[in-house]
C-alpha cells in the first residue's frame, strides 16, 4: 500500500512527488506515467527553452471560473530577490526556491524566467536525478484507466492500492505528449464538475484577403480582440503572420475565448495598431514629408513592406502620390495604420493549442487542493480550471499547485 500515488509525471506531478519526499523521506510515494519518460510536454515548452515563470506573476495573469484569491500569495513571486538568496537556502518562499532545491538553476530574460541552460531537457534531467536521489518510485509505461475507492483505500487499475491519490494528468492539449484529458473522466467519476473545455494560447485563422502575402512577417503591435464590434481585450507584443493565420505571443494571449465566441456565432476581429508609438497626427505629418512618393512607398518607410503593400491594396487610392491625397484620405491612411482589421474565422484545436482553458471546477477543492467530493483525492496543474497567459504562467501554476497539494498532504502525514 502506498501513502501517496501521483498519476502523471509532467510538470505538476514531478514537483509534487519531489516536494513530498523532500519533506518526509518515510512517505511511500509512487509516480505513475504512461509515457516511457517524465515531462514529455515539459521538454518542449518555451520552444525547447522552458519558460518556467515570470517575475511579474500576479493573479491577473490567470483565468478561472472560480475565485483565485486563495492561491494569490503562492502565485505572486514578489521580485527577483531569490537570485540573491542562493546563499541562504533555509529561508525559502516561492516555487522558484523549490526549483533551485531540485537542481534547476535559474536565469531571466526580460521578465521571463528560464533554466540557466536555456534547455527544457536539462530541467527534466535535474528532476529525474532528484527523483532518484529521493527514492521516489516511478512506474513508466503505466496507463491508468480506472481509479476507485473503497473503505478509505484507492485502487488503481485493480492493481495498485494507495491512501492518497493526486491527479496530475494535465489538460487536453498536445495529446501526443500524454495529456489526453483522461484526468477529467477520473474526477468526474468522483462527482466533480468539469467546466467547458477550450483550446487556449493558440493561433487564430483569418480570411483576410491578402493573408498569404503576409506569410513570414513578424511585427510588434498593439492588438485588440473585438467581439460583436466591442473591444474585449488588448495586448502588446509580437504578431507572426502565416499563410492563413495570425500567431505569436500577443495573439495567443487573445485567443482564450475565441472558439467559444465563434460557436456562439459572434463576429470576432483582431484590430492591430501597427504603429502604437506614434499618434495619428504625428503619422500624418510624417507621411506629408513623402509628398512626391506613391502612398505605398511612403507606407513602406513606416511599416514592414509586405504589410505596406497589403494596406495600400486595401486603400482605393494607393497609386496616388502623397501630395495628391485629400485631407480625408490622409486621415484615412493613418486610421488604417492604427486599425488594421482581420476577420477571425477559427482558432487552433487541442492538437496545436498550448493549454486547455476550463477543467475541474476549483470551487470543489479546498485551498489545499483536496477534493470536497472525496477525501484524500487531490488535483493539480492543468487538469484544474486554471489557465494562464503566455509567458511562464502555466508552468508556474503547475509547480505552485503541486507544492500547495504536497504541503496539505504533508500536514496529515507528519
Ligand atoms: C508546445 C507547448 C509549449 C509550452 N510552453 C510553455 C512555457 O514555455 N511556459 C509555460 O508556463 N507553459 C508552457 N506550456 C504549458 C505547460 O506545458 C502546461 O501547462 C504544463 O505542462 C501542465 O503541467 P501538468 O503537470 O498539469 O500536465 P502535463 O505536463 O501535461 O503532464 C501530464 C502527465 O500526465 C500523464 N498522463 C496523462 N494521463 C495519464 C494516464 N491515464 N496514466 C498515466 N499517466 C498519464 C501524461 O503522459 C503527462 O506526462 C506549453 C505547452 C505546450 C503544449
């Protein structure tokens, strides 16, 4: 009989096992993973560099149907002081400290936190070494298909017995990494509500007439998500154009509810300010300086040439010289530069999106992440109804929720 069995050796499951064993070496902890190695998804995060967190972490970067205030303190990594704390490992506070303890050296690039190696694989290796060191038992190639409970004991696949179970099976995205959404079924079987699931942090498809011509362009813009002609959210950052879609961090962060809106037959548009650093008037004065130029040539001195060509095609007077433009036309040009519109027709699916929005309703768990439907059952990571923006927030939730659950389990196993 195991004290704790964790289903899923991804970011949250591994962190939970390490936090448990580090604090109580006597606990019999079992980690079950259906792949032949741990952290298959973790190893491809951040384009292989693993964006582990963000120094600006606060609650506003996370979404959930439930109130996240119980987790606020744990999520907020106040500042980067921890780098100075390397000499003082007795006074540890956030999940950063846990990462360092478990062999992951950290560094930052702008506000983004990475492993010092800048390689996700090294995080997996450090975790593997630590799991061995702490004698965590791991069964790979073990696919959990059934969990039941009788007389305070859980049984997994009619095979393994455990006093406590932690569901760390991830969400539904990138199923080839192992996260097929099975955790939702287990939690449902214990009476939990699963909120509607959507792919989030994904590209958005557009029927923009000249989208093919824009393939490969990357620009920094201010983008707005406009739903039924009302601006819903804004984001600054890089947009990447593909042959049929808008992509990049900025678009990912606007993608969360798009599938839902489209299912509700709402019109969805992305409106881009291509020159957010200059006002309409400043742009008009700038363009006037190109009086003997064709409008398209003047535009290509301001924005990426492919965008300039597309925008000029949209404007009926693109062949005019700048000096021939009427006042209204010149205003119209600048308005177009600051409001380039893309009609959105679809979004990426669960195969391509980075996270699942929705999941097991957080309100049905205690603030230690124990189920209120079934004692000694815990859930952590993406299987819960919490999803973050792009920029390290989802791994920070996976790690933090794992530590929260581990601490709660440890309370009862002193
Ligand atoms: C391409 C990509 C890039 C990303 N980049 C970043 C990034 O840079 N920063 C960031 O913060 N977030 C990033 N994310 C999101 C982040 O990776 C996830 O939110 C995080 O890994 C979730 O952790 P988890 O432990 O909940 O689930 P997972 O990491 O998905 O782990 C779940 C584990 O459970 C196992 N499992 C599932 N079902 C069973 C079963 N029935 N039996 C046994 N085992 C099972 C799976 O095989 C898997 O190993 C990225 C996601 C993707 C897809």
